[in-house]
């Protein structure tokens, strides 16, 4: 990457992340654009969940609430990706993918990137904090959540 692209971790040519046609994940993506991490929590039984679903995973109540949480957690698992899953990533490897557990939100887990040196040491249980990577000039505009070690 060169020039202003250095501030972004998503190379040109990847599909823009947007909500599905049924808009199930729209609150998540809109929250990221506002610099907020939103996940679902059932108002009936209090169960946290991610990815988004129309019903609660535990009690099966419809339409779980969207709740803002702090973008912090710990690495539950990780992988150094050498063989990218999309042609646009071919010249951007290796890179680090992490599975982040959010203890303050029922232990839900989210997949994300760990930007920086792809050869950095990564430890299970390491604390991470999320930052919001905004792409306002894209059509449509979007934001991503990137994870960084604390």
C-alpha cells in the first residue's frame, strides 16, 4: 500500500461490507460508522449473541435488542493467513486474523484483523482493544472494527 492507503487495512478490490438484503446486521454496520460497537442482547433472558439473528439463541424470543459495548476483549484464537481467501488480498499477506472474546458481553466472540507486523507474536488471552476504521469516501461509505493489542 502507498500514500493515504497506509491508514487503511482493507485493500482496494474487496467487496464493501454491507448488511444483507434483509437488513439483519444493519444496526451493527451503522454502529461502526458512528464509532460504536453494537451487539445483540435479549431483553427477555439477557443472553448476548453475535452474529446477529432474528431470535434469541437461548429463549427464542424475537428481535433481540442492539446494545452498545466497549470494543475490548482478549484473543481467544488466531491465525497467520498465508493463503488469502480473496484475490484482492493476494499481495497483502501474510496477515493476522483473530477471534476475540468479549467477557463483558457474555463471552461472545468476533472475528477480526490484528493489523501491524504480520510476524508479531500473538498470545492466546492477550488483551485487545478495537478501533474504528472509517471509509467515508467509499460508495456506500462503511467502517470496520480493527483489533489492536493493549
